């Protein structure tokens, strides 16, 4: 995988790795609920997209509820929308001490491991990236996102206790994902973007770095995603030592890439909602072309969506995204 990163940087053409599975789910005639609950349906959606588009890598579903559910959170499911944590699991500071780190047989974790195993076996022509949540984002889902922002200031020791438990589980999950044969993990840590750069270093990056040091090697890399970053905490992201960084559309790609080491990939950052889902093919083509123009001087840039493309993203817009890239590379 280190060679894969180096090859992308040294090749002349720009590559694309949009974070998307929902178009594949819909092309196969399945619902969101089926895909997030059944590993086989999930894998088939990922495989379908690799058969349809020349992406640099395949990505499994970005589901920010899987790990929270394993801890015991209640999850709201829908046929049409991504799952959501429906209630706060930890009501107070004291409850953090009693929180148990779950096993990998909890919730839908086994189905996600199955999906990654099936995808890794079937897709041999490009890397496959699993998905997982980041430590601070998981802690926020367990404790409540607003409340954890208060917790890190009023009870920092309790926050670190919670983050240590979240990190322990995510590390264990990443090790299991690694054994499925996938080539890396796209770690979604959007809640870290709510903090200042210094707090992001303390309450997110330090824990992400621990996981990176445990699981990243020649054959398995971490792609750190933080779509909450508006450009203010890129330094904290880079401190983690991940092999690649994935940025959301709240930041200026041509600015944040300046802080990314030239040996690491910087991915992003076309708006998944206003462009991919709600834009016209013409708008999609223009925005893609304009971003490629801005990023012309950065060989470590990988074209991508700013986050997971939502359900019911028109396939015409996805087609136009890849067509714009093809046209650009042909030039």
C-alpha cells in the first residue's frame, strides 16, 4: 500500500476515489437498511461500483453508527436514509467508568466484517478500504455531541477515560478488518473538526495516532477523514501519521493540501449534497474541472467527494464526475 501511494503521486494522471456505496446499493435494487444489515448485500454494492467505475480504490459503507451500536446505543434504521444514533447511551460522567468495551460479536460488527471479507476476495484490481469511526466521533455519539464538548473542559480526565475505551475498541475492530484482507481503513472523525487545533491534537489526533501506529504498515494504511475541518485543524490531522487525509467541502482544498506532507495523499472535496446529489450534470462537470485546475500543481492530490455520497444520488452526476476527470486527463 505504501507503493500504491507512491505510484499515485508519481503517475501523470489524476486518480479519483469518491466515497460512495449508495449508488451501488441502488443499482442492485437494494435498500439502505438491507445494505447496512446484511454483509452480502453490502459487499455486492461495493463490487458493483468497481465493475462500473474506474476508481483508484473501492470503499465500503461509511456508517457512523456501527461501533456505537456495538457499545449498546439505540440505532434508528430506514430504507431510504443512513442509520442514526437515536438516544444518548451515557447519561453522566459516572456512567463512563462503568462502560464496558464490547466484543467484536456485538451488533452489526460481524456483518461488516463479512462485507469486507467478501469485497476483498472479489476485488483484486484495486485496493479495498474498510470504514470505521474515529475515537472522538464515537465518544460523541455515546455521550452526546454537545455534552462531550462540555466534558472535555469540565472533566477532561473523564473524557480521556471514554476516549481510551473507544480507542481500544476501534483498534480491535481495525485489526479484525485487517484480517479480512482489505488494504486499509477510511477512518471518519468529523466531530474532531468541532474543536480547535490544539484540542483536536489532545482529544482526537493523539488517539488516532495510537491506532495508526498499531495497524498501519506496508500492506494496510489509514485514510483519516475529517469533514468538520474548515482548514483550522489540518495540522492536528497530519500529526496522526496517517498515509492519506480526506477533506470535506467546508475547507479550501488548495489551502489544506499545503499542510499535507508531499509523501501522503490528500483527497477531496466536492460537495456530496449540493453537487453529487442535488446538482446538475453540467454543474458537476464544471465543479470537478475547476477543482482539478486548482489542484494542478499537487501530484499527491486524489479527486474525491467531500464525504459519503448520500442515498438517491443521481447516477448521471456520478457519471459526469468520472467523465470530467477523463476529459481532464486526456488533455
